[in-house]
C-alpha cells in the first residue's frame, strides 16, 4: 500500500500560478484551469496508491474549502493539509469551529512569499494559533522554500512539543549544487525534536540537472539516518512535478527509487505507516 502524502488540486479561481506561488516553474505557467484528481486516477491505481494527502498552495480559506470538497469526492482515502489564518488566533479559532465536523482536515500549512516576513512562523500570534492547532490534533506542514525556515522548525518544536510538524521537500537540500551543508546540520537539529517528521517529495524542484534518483540518494539516506523510517513519508508533488517532465507515475517511481536501500519493513513505514499515523488515516 502507498499513501501519497503530497499532492495538489485547485480551481481556476484559486490557481496558484496567478502569482501567489512565485516559485512555480515558468514551464508550468500555461492556461488557468481546474486541476482535478481524475487526471491521474488511472496512474494512481497502477501505482497501488490507496490514500492521498491534498496540500494547500494558496493562503486562503476558499482554497481549503475546495481541497475538502475534492477529498469528499475522492476515490481514495483522502486527507487535507489546508490553510488557516494563523496570524490571528481569534480567526484561527473561528476557522477551527467552521471545520470541526470535517475529519478530512488533518493539517495546516502557510506559504511564505518573498515579500512576507521570513519569521512569520515565530510570531507570538502565530505561536498562539499553533497551540490551537495542536489542541485540535492537526499537524503543521512547513515548506522551507526560503532561507532560514528550516532552522525555525526546532524552535517551534521546542515551544510546542505536542505539535506534530512535517517538513516538506526533504528540507530543501542543495542537490543542484551537490552540497550537503548546511542542510545536513539544519535537518539534524529538526530531527532531534521527536515530533518532527519529513517528506521525500518535490526533489525535482531543488535538483537542478541532477534528476536521477541515484543523485538524490545521499540526501535521502541522510534523512533516513536522522529521522528513521518511522518519521518519513513520500509524496509525488503532482501536478507541479509535471513541469519537470515527469508524469505522476514517473514522479512516484523516482521517489521510491531513491529509497531503494530500505528493507521491506522500513519501506512500509515510509510508503504508508508514517503518513497514516501523522495525518490520522486510521
């Protein structure tokens, strides 16, 4: 069994290519349209995917609403990492009340744009909101697309030890430059906190010309050593990955190939068990 812990869908009205996600590749900026799970249903079936996690790409409640709508009609077990207004604890409380009867909502993420405060996640008001998130048994996904964000993860984890944190994109390793540092040290600091987990997903974004899974293996192996399989999960990052020339099936296969050295029991955690526990599939 496989849980794809990192996929995206959106409608034309919330299309992230309109500027809210400036790091989307230029090749991906084609016509605005709805992106639905039906487009990759057959490929997911062929890959043995039994569960998925839909992750937000737009900082708006209307996007959370559409992710939950997609989850409700999905052919597979589906959870959602949506967006909530974390900078206002009062608004966070109202949003949690709004979604109290939606068990599909399993986590929260906030994307930082270049013009945003790089210390957003460390603001006192956000810490208050994250306390509410933890009390609601929701996770926090952290996207370390900006310098300094990965270093904030252990700070947040120590402030809120009962908050489950998931580091996306394997913590943005410097694969394109074939460098291990300072990424290794920053990831090790995050891994030292027991409530922190990591996703092997979206590595095409940071790989540059090093697109072969063998090129990723040293970074993935480092994460396995630091976190252990029981705190790791996989994801396709579809449809963003299509901008790098991979189909859904090819993207998932590349991730699995980068984990080829795991023994069967460890693969069970990474492919299914960790995501099932963290995002409350059971």
